[in-house]
C-alpha cells in the first residue's frame, strides 16, 4: 500500500471496527463511546507500539445493568 494512503485506510478500518463494536454493544444492551481525546503517547508506550503503529482511538464499554 502506498505510504500516503495508509492513514486514510487505517481511518476507514477503525470506523468499520467501531461500528461493529457499537452494534455488538447495542445488541447486548450495553453503553459504549469512542474516545479520541486521549494521551496517545502514553497508550502507545504502555502497549509497546513502535513508530509504524498508530493508536487511533479508545473505546469504553459499560456492561453494568442500569
């Protein structure tokens, strides 16, 4: 894949994954939200990501019954 297109393909893939997680959570009666305002450097460090990896967003699931 051309280097200039990697970021846009990653964004599309992340969006598709997010949609699937939303659908799964909804089917189980769970709440979920995407968080993009995060400390990407700290998360990348904690996950051991190298410079070619990119952390796009964080997802939170609430599985507790209301």
